[in-house]
C-alpha cells in the first residue's frame, strides 16, 4: 500500500517530532511504498522569514536521512518542487463547500494560537487534500487528534468523484500509536513555537541544560511522587528500557528520590539514544550537494505520479480543449 505524509520545515526537528511521528514514518517505509515530503507550501501560512525557508528544508532532510530514511526505497521530496499539487488544489477548491472548511477545527485552533487569519490558513485542508489525492495515497499516518484531516480529504474526493466521475482514490487514516503528548521543558506540548523543545541533534551540553530546566512540582525529596504526573518521567518513557522504567516507577512511588536524579539519567539516555545518528548528521552537513540531489531525485519520482493524476483531474473537469473535434 502507498503511505503518504508531510512535515513542515520550521527548523531543526525536536524529540517530540521524532517520537510523535518520524519514528513511525521510518518504520512504515519497510512495510509499504512510502511517499514523504517537506511541506514548504504549507509553511508559508505562518509567514516565515524567506531567508530561513531554504535552510529549514535542508535541515529537515538531513535529520530524516541521518535517522534512517531509505532514499532509494522511499520517495522523499520538497513540496514546491512538484507544483502540480497547487493546480490540483485549485480544482478541488472549486468543488469544496465553504461549510466544510468552516467546520475545520485546525483553523480555529491556529487562530487561537495567534497566527494571522489568512486565506492560506483557512484553505489549508484543500491543499492538504491535494497532497494526498495527487499521489493516490492509500494510508496517511496521523495522530488520533488529526483524524479530521483525513475525513475532510475523503469528503472532498467524494464531492469530486460524484460530480466528475471516479478520479481519486479515497485514503484511509493510519492512526499513529505513539506515546501521549511529548512534554517540553515547560510542561506544555513540545513545540518550536513555544520555545520549549529539545532538538534531536543539538549539542549535548545544551541538551543537559534544557533537561535540568524541566518543570517539576515541589514535592520534597523524602515524599512519594506520582510518575504519571511528572514531565521528566514522561520523557524517560521514551528512551528507557521497560526494566529500567519499572525501577524508576518504584523510586518515584517509594519516595527518597529527588527529581534531579531522574533528570541526570534522562540526559544520559537521550544522548545515548541519538548518539549513533550524530556522525551521519555531521557527514550530511558537510555534503549539502548530496542532500540537494536526494530532494531532486525524489521530486522527479513524485512528479511522475502527480502529473498523471493531475492530467486525469484536468480532463474530468473539462480542461481539455485539444480533445474537441
């Protein structure tokens, strides 16, 4: 089956990105035909500094490659290198009811977070649908809270197919079974926009400083502590073995342990977990031409599929005057 997913290039990726989605993407490429892209068109909805976008695209590419992306098997490209998706988004826009977009919670959520209420942000689900449909995707990995994205895509494809004839494959969601929300150092969901993220490949000294700043409660050392309500323990669950995690659970509940002890071990485990990938990341940093070539090769493969689907959609809506006799 064909699996498709995209990630926005908003800078170097953090451990929340990895444990929340990337790890699952890398696992799926061994079982399915995988199409993964860097969503730079989508990133424009937040009006990033134009000077930052190209470097962010390369950073995300290098992070994926360092962590195990199989660039021979997996089609990996930059969204703007396949502009056919934007034309398809327009064709889909002309069949998408306003009411469907007005019911999308993602727009309301992002406005509440302070993003400007631009048309790109409002119409984001249509471009997202185009991303999925243009590659005949069967499965789209999403978190349980993102199911609406796939439901909207299926609705849009259904409107199009019912109006113009069977054109698009209707995708299914692949719910990512991951840990709960990965907390940042301030206890909120880890996010670059909150400034609370621990980057996957940032210097080890910086990792230590951030971990030691993780917010905890004021329970005295001698008192028992609830691991299920602790941000440090939530991160330990990502990198500790089941045996060690059970030991930490007991330490928390027995009392006599300070949070600093758990934080020091978390630093060690995070560094140990990502250490095997650091050398590869450094090698890629010194060979940007090879990184760019991976994106160019991926774009050619993606474009071949996208062009065929777009041609079918254009003909379906009547953009085919050459066929008149």
